[in-house]
C-alpha cells in the first residue's frame, strides 16, 4: 500500500488530476501487477538458473562433433567446455533478465492504463449517485436517484439515499405545513383580542388614562405578533418551492417604494441614503420581491448608527441583476454574519429585543432570492456595518408594439 501511495503522489505531482478513488484503484491495480510480475520474474530466473547450472557437460556433447575441432581430432577438454557453458549460461540468464524486465515494465504500464479504464467503469454508478444527489436541493426533495442495475452494494447505497431523501421530504413538508397552519390559526385569536380592545375603549363615558396606556401597549404587542405571523407565512410560502409567476418587476421601483415607506424612520435617525439605480428588472412575484427589498432596506435602517449612511445600488451586468445595500453600524464578526440568513439569527444584545425585529428578515430575503433562482451574500464591512448583496437572473423589458395604420 505504501508503494501505491507513493505512485499516486508522484502521478499527482506530474500534473494528473487530484487524488481520487479512480486514481488510487488504477495505481493499486498497477502496483499489484508489478509486484506479482516481479515475483514471477524472480521465480522464473531461479528455476532457469537452477536447471541450466547443474547440467553435466558430457550429456550435452556426447556423440556430437565440436565446431572448434577438426574432423580427425577427438581430444576434448571438458574443463574448457564447462567454462564455456557457464559463460554462455550467464549470458543467457542476463539476457533473460533484461528482456523480462522490459516486458514487465511495459505490462505494468499497460495494467495501469487498463486499471484506469476498469476503475472508471466500476465507479460510474458512484459518479451518477454523486451528480444526482448534488442536484437535489430543498426545493427538489421529491426527486430520487432510482439507480438501475443489479442489487449490489452500489444499488443498496442508492436505495438508502432515496430513503433518506424521502424522510427529509416528509420532515420539510411537515415543518412547512406546521408553520403555515399555525400562522393561520393564530390570526383568529389575535383578531379577537384586537376586537375586545376596540370594545373596551369605545365606551361612551370615556376610559381612564391607565386603560388608554394599556390599550396602546397591547395594540403595539399585537402589531408585532401579526408582523411575526406575516413573516412566518412569507417564509413558508417562499420555502414551498420555486416561484411560478413571471411578472416583470423593476428593482429600482421597489427600492424607491421601500425608501419612501421608511422615510420617517430615516429622518428620525438622520441617515444619509445614497442610491445608484440602473433600470434593473427581474421576473417573478412582485409581492415576494417587494418583501425581499423592504426587508433588506429595513434591516439597513434599523441596525444603523444615528447619522449613519446607507448605500443602495441596482446593477445589471452580464444577464445578472444585482442589488447591493451597504449600511453603517458596529464592527461585526463574519462567521456570525454568515448565519444571519437562518431563521431567528441575530447579532449582539442590540438585536435581541422584541422591538428590534424577530430574526426572520434576512432569512425571508434568502428564501425569496433562492425561489427566484438567485442567492444572498452577507459580508461584514471592515469599517463596521453590513454589506448585503442579492443576485437574481435579469429580465429584459419587452418593448411596446408599434402601432401602424
């Protein structure tokens, strides 16, 4: 095995593909053939040497004239004959060793090449399993490997992965149904609580100031609970699968609308908002995309420093639409920032209060982007704050048809 490992390392240093099972198997086949061939060569050499080295000279030349003697000469020097035979035997063995070594090296190279081909054929089902498994994501858990062929170890591995995918699909579906059903069911008691508050404060003779303060506090809590339920519903809707709508949506207009909605909050924090819009359009659900943009801008405003900055840019390069939002704030840890796209993930004590979000904003952004064939990237800025980048497939607006007549 050490010989095989050294052979693999030398092949990799020579520029061949990185270490893989196929390369290891090919080197193993070649190494085993080389070892067995060398053993066979040694055994053959010893047998030939033993059989030719103990042959009596008289048995070879008995009754036969020698080329070195005349026809009338019969004097034979057995010692010279034996020496000549030993020399010829040594030459023959040396020639046998050289030719056998050349044949062994050639066959070892051929065995490595054949081992590479055979290993590729053997590992083909594994490559198929790997490729199909890599294509299956959270949105396509219904797909199965369904590997054909005899029921061998590879088929059992594929069937085991199919069973695991089935259990994952059931678990994801159960989770989504629970979130959606719970959100819908919780709307009713919240609406009843709001109605009772309306009845309590609608008395003709008025209500005490303490009751009014309690009513204001309860309504604020109800608004937060309803916002949390709406976030649950949006997350469940986007995680259910790919978006089937094909509406042409302007990211620039969504950005303008989101900034206008939070104009009062921006003014209160005295933030400087700079926008760079380039007429970027995408195709998808306008409702979900608007929620995505609103969550990103809300996050940049809510967790910013007072008198901070917010830089928003919409770009369209190479068929890819890109929304980049950079906001100020404290210096963040990149490892913790990378987890913000997961539900209920927040940073620091300033992001754990119920008045400062529920930890679902960026997870909804990631789900919406993924449902539209895009991706969300989060980066901690060295000078403090967060850089949010959303990439989506760009769409080209259809020009209006010309009227003739």
